[in-house]
């Protein structure tokens, strides 16, 4: 292959035919099968795929740090003149941190809590005997400065818990770049961060790549991030690379049916605001079973009989482009595939598609007014001894919000903005200090549990972590019918109810005898929905209903919730930080910042014309799954201040691009505009 | 920090106060004349009278208690019934034997148990791990007085490698050390197993943490990863365990000191109880409690020193 020789010097690392198995009690899991792709020098390569597709396994294989139960079944990883798969432990250790370095997914758990950043960074430089400790420290300080840590001379002596999530990730990047590695691997570098922080980290990585001439591999399930950050993209599905290519080719001219479906399912991409989202039916295949033919065949919208038997060919197009599908080459080639971008190739699942008529706003189901929730942060004696005057923080401050029957209200904010506290307070799980919470006209705030209990049937909560909130020892049947027992409701046929509810959330009947650990993320979420629906509630409060779900499954859950709403006239209060999702499902949005609602209004208007600068930053903060719509600048910098030192004036003043003197002294009140939208800003955007 | 210290010192004082109260009220709950009980049946009339006067037995009980506390605070723990010597002086003579025994006993257990636990965790299911596991269970199950007796019979009586009884010639460090070996072995043995198990369990947990994977991904030496990173976190629960276990250690010294006839605090308490020499019992138990409280305080401080998160929440 002459072409191969031509671009060989440009390829920094080449993964060839990599196969990895995991030994598990269920048998061998064939986690990677015949994975090949090049990493080209000075490029940012994105590896994208849904959970369990093997993205992380590829990264760890490159470093020789696979789990103990992993077996490399074949292949090579060429890095210069070495094969990293067959290198000795000493050689690998020399490569790690020096030539190939890593930024980790969760900066909260991947940095040791008991050592300062200075110590950790010195440790990384241990292979430089000729550099004095003072010089090493200087290098570390400079690197921290470069990644945007303010006052690095002082902060280098602090511990990870002194840093906020975003700062920690910056420090994580600084540690990885300290030795000037040729290749930087980043596993979901922003997944644990808020939207505004994510935008900042994306830009930091981009700038550093240019400045340091580095090569970066980013693993992510976030298509927007990949489109914004990467030059090359590798798409993985169930342990195989099914498509690879230049970022524009992948996003504008995807060849593989799975890539196409994945792009279509991303709520951030869908412009038409309908309640029904596209979904890819079915689940990722069980990799411990025997596999044959195309790995995507069971879910493919274009499957042919041949697909189930014969492995599709790798069809190459350009330098690194390839796609693995029968439609692209050979006897089954279909020249009409792929269809133009505006043609949908996946359906929207079963159920009614109608968006329910917008609810009447005059009789709210839930009506919150001027609600405040305080938390005590220090005890009285401790405050005295430490000389603190302020013992409480306002986690929720002056919040007014209402939800009508049949209406979906999205409550959006970054972590720590008080969303979950507000939800818990409505459900009377937390005491509040001021204001009113009315449910169907009755004030339920701080009601004694005895009186509140009957109301719990009308209000249900869907929890954030579906598997964690389900008792592991109970079968799905017992879990679904648990609400009947909690509320001591006699005289119902529990088995019949379980079947009714399972059918409602479209969970096949044989799942009723399973246990939570035998469910996939989407299935566990369905059980959560079924539990919430058990007693025919009128209001459902859903805390991040799709967090951690893959886009293809996320649509199913949201569609299900929309159908149930249309049928039963449910009111939803959806708590989330995922703007693309609420844009599709919410009638109205409330944006929270530091415990206050800064803007509230109909969803489409808030998106089209944000009034509050923070709302605008959030809306612009969502990376678009389109490489031609990259943002050139980050709209806001800095991060959410701590509740402990709430600013005197506007809470957002420290980060607001249009702040003026008045903002720093005077808290903006809530104002209602002529069109009924409300905001809290002295200088609303026109 | 100030808050924490105030709280801890207050709590320690409370613990010691309670122990004194219990010791003190024992005398008054047992029927009969407190002086006779305190001094035992063999005390002379004269001693009883002196005791009654010294202890202000004609005063109300709560005043007597306060007087005892006040005296104890100034270091006066009363007089030995038989020799009339100050209890404080007697305890000071003996305490060194106990401290050295506990120190060496715990010391060798720590020096052996922690590395064993570490190695076992680094190579789970290796032969070293298995042997450590079996030995741990074995040594934890055997009470220390049995170990003392067996050690005495085997090494001193049968093999005659080591001296059987006593604490060695006063002033001769070498001789004293040789006399320490068997009792320290006896009281430390179960701790080796205990510590190895504890460290293994927490090391295994910590080795699975993300930050250990990070350290390995940065190419740090395995030695640095294990001792500089993993052990630094895994040691924290062990320090608490050692601090708390100190109480148990003191009670095992009682057996060891009796069996090996070491003139330490434990033996002192034992002899005093047998002779119903109550001022000594009271004083010695009080000192032992004080020691225990100090050690726990020290281990908590050590944790704060190792863990910045704890340090700052103080
Ligand atoms: N240590 C392990 N033992 C057994 N199976 C494993 C192990 N690690 C990963 N797997 C399996 O290998 C497959 C690939 O996992 P991997 O973590 O690489 O996926 P991923 O694409 O990174 O997913 P995510 O987006 O959830 O991080 C999955 O089926 C997973 O269950
Ligand atoms: S090979 Fe067949 S099943 Fe696989 S993606 Fe192509 S069309 Fe679909
Ligand atoms: S009040 Fe001022 S600081 Fe606050 S958001 Fe409006 S313009 Fe910005
Ligand atoms: Mg992963």
C-alpha cells in the first residue's frame, strides 16, 4: 500500500486489530473486537459511543492498565517503533506520564485527597533527576497558571478538596501536561462538570493543543463536545469501530446506519420542537454471548438478511475514513444510502405522538410562592468560637413557581443551584423557613407528616439514580407495587397492578421477576417511572430523569413520560441541567442560580430570546453537534460562588459580562415583563 | 482547631471524671465502713483513723469526691495502706515497666502487621496473602494469656533461651530488653494478625480507587504508589484502631505482668486488688485511664496530621 507509506510519519499511534476479553463469572465478555484506527499527530481525535461500547477499554489498553481480569486477545498498538501491547511493564511505565498522559473523567475521585497538588506534581516529575526541586515546583506553578488556575503560587500547596470541580479538572489537565507528553488521553473530561464549566474546559483543551502542539484523544458520549473539539472521530458500538473519519464527514455525511441514528437521536440537534424524540429500539447486545454478522443488526433500521450472517466489510473512503456496513460496498450496496441529512432514518417509538394541548394556566396544581429554605452550616458553639455571624445559608431564596395539570415545567440550573432542595421541599422532605407551597390550593409547607401522608399519593418523585434508589433485594414486581404497601392500600390485586404498571411503562412481563442489577439503565428508569405512577399521582417531580442514559435510550424514557402525560393529564416538574432535553419536553422553564430563579417563561421564548445574561450563557453553553457551528469564545468565565459568601448585589455579578456598579450593591428584584415572563436582572438583555 | 481542642479536652476530662466517680462510689456502695473497705481487713485501727481523717470521712460524700479530685489534680493520689508511701511515687516507679512493655508489644506488631497487610493486599491470593490470612485468624483467636503461658513454657522453661520472670537488673538496658522479649511477643502477637487483616482490607479498598489508577497512569513507581499513595489513605482507619485497641493492650499487660512477674502497673493493680489495698487500685486505674485517653487523643491528632480534610473540619 503506497498510501500507507505516505502518511506513515504522520501517524503518532496506530491501533491495529485490537481485541480484548474480560473474564467474568458469566463467561468471557468480548469487550473489544478487531479495533483499528490511527491517531494522527497534532490532531484531536474523538472516540464516541454509548455506554459499554468499549471506549474506556481502548484507552486503558493503550496504557497497559487494563483491569486484572482483562485478556488481550490480539492486535498491536504501534507507538513509534514500539508495540505497547507487548511492551514490558518497565517500558510501559516509562511511557506513562512522560510520553502518554491522561486526564480523567471524574476529578473528584481521581486525585488523591491527602496530598497537595505540589506534592502530586513533584511525584510526576520524579524521572527528572537533573532538575532541582525548586525548578520542578516552578514548572508546576507555570503549568497551573497556563490552565487558568488563579494565584498558582499559593494554590499549588492546597489539597484537591480546596478546589471546585472545574478547578480540579484544570489541575488534572495541568498534571497530565506537566511532562510535555506527545499524546494526551482524556476520558470523558467534562462529564462530571456543569455546562458553563464544560465550555471552558473544551476551549482550554483546544488552546493547549495549539500552543503545545500536542495530540489529544478525547473519549466522550457527548456528540456536541466531539463536534466542537475534535478533528477526527472514531465511532464505536458494542466493542467495534463501526465508522471513523474526519469530523465534518462524520457529522455531515455519516455512512453507517448507527452513526446516522446516533446523530438523529441527539436532542441538541433536533430543531423541530416536538415532544417525541427519535429512538433506536432495542439494547446494546450481550457481549458474553456468541456474536455473528453485523453487531448492529438487531437494532438496525436497514437490516438485510445477509447482515445477520456475514460480517460487513470495512469500506474505506479517504485517509482514515471507513465504515463497516453491507450497504456501502459489495453485492448489497445501496446507492441511495445514506439519505440526505434532513431525512430521518429512525422512528420515534410507539405511542401517541400528539403534543397535548397547552394546559390552562389558571388553576395550578402546584403553586410555590416566595419559598426560602435555609441550612444551618455551623452549630452555635462553633460559630461563637470561630467568630462567625452567619450560621445559615439560603439554599433556596424567594422562589415562586407553579405547575398546572398537564404541564411540564423545567427547572434548570448548575450543580449547587438548589434545584434538588426545592424539589425535596415541595415533597415535604425538608423544612422550609418562609413562603408558601400550595398543592391544589392547600398550603402544604411544613405540614406534619401525618397530615401530609395522604397527599404523597398525589405527588410522586422520580429519583436521580435509578439503580441506587431501588432496593437491590426486591424483585421488579415487589418494587413496582411497593407504594401500595407503603401507603397501606388494601384490597388491590398486587399482581394485576404490577402487570398493569409494567405494561404502562412498556416493560415486558418477564422482567417482573428480575432484580435491579439485572436491568439496564433504561429499564431501571422505567421501573422508577412505574413506581412513581403506581398510585395515579397528579404531579411527578423528576430529578434528572435521564442523567446517565444514552441518547438512544433517553428518547424512549422522555417519550414515555410525554405519552403518560397526554393520557393522564399529569403535571411534571423536571429538575435537570440538561438544556437540550428540557427544550423538547418542557412548556415552561425556570432558570435557577444560587438558589434564586433568575428567569422564567415559556420554553421556546426563553431559548429564542433569553433575558437574563446567565440564561444566555447557558443557552450558548451547549456545544452544538455540528462542526460548522463551533463557538469561538466562551460566553462566561469563572464559576458559581459558594452559598457561604453570597454576593451582596446580584448573585451573578461576578461572572456577568454586562454587570454594572448597581449590580454589585443591589439585589435585582423579580420583575414581570409585559409578556408575562419574569426575570431578576437590573439590565435585562433586549 | 480551637473548637476541636476545647471539645476533645472537655470530653477527656469528662471520661476521667467519670472513672474517678465510679472508683470512688464503689467504696460507698459496698456495705460496711468505707475506711475498713478501703484499707482492707488487715489495716490497723490507727491506719483507719488516719485514713478517716485524711479522706475527710466526716464530710458529706460529694465534698470527699471533690477533695479527692482536687488532690489528684495536684498529683496526690493518697497513701499506700501498708507502706504509707505516696501512691503517686509507687505508680511512677512501676509505670515505666508497663509503658516499655506496651510500646515494644505494639511496636513490633505495627512493624510486622502493617507491611504484611500491605504485601498481602498488593498480591491478593498469593501464597503470602494466604499465609497471612491463616496466621491472622489463628493469632487473633488465641487469648494473650495463653500465648504468654506457652511462650514461657517453650522459650524459657523448655528451651531456656530467654529468662522466665522479672524485668531484668535495674539500670542494665540490655538485660531489661531481654526480659522484655517474651512478654512483648505475647501481648503483640494477636495484634500482628489484627493489624495485617485490617490493613489488608483497607488497602484492597483503596487500591481500587480512581486516584490509585491515576498515579499508575502517570507512571509512578509501584513502591511510591503503594506506600506513598495507597497506604497513606489506608492507614487512617488503622490508626484509629490502634488508638482504641490501646485499652485492650493495657488489660493484656495485666496477665503478661502476672505471668512473667514484671513489676508493672498491671501487676501492681492485681496485687493491690488481692490485698484490698484500695488507694493503690484507685490511683493505678486512674493513671491507666489517663494514659488511654491520651493515646486516643494522640491517634486522632495523628489522623488529622495525615488527612487534611479531617484537619480542616476540626
Ligand atoms: N473489568 C471488567 N470486567 C468485566 N467486564 C468489563 C470490565 N470493564 C469493562 N467491561 C465490559 O466491557 C465493555 C466495554 O466497557 P467500557 O468501560 O470500555 O465502555 P465505555 O464505552 O467506556 O462505556 P462508558 O461510556 O459507560 O464509560 C462493557 O460491556 C463492560 O461491561
Ligand atoms: S451491515 Fe446491515 S445491519 Fe449492519 S449496519 Fe449495515 S445495514 Fe445495518
Ligand atoms: S443584575 Fe447586573 S450582574 Fe446581575 S445579571 Fe443583570 S446585568 Fe448581570
Ligand atoms: Mg468509559
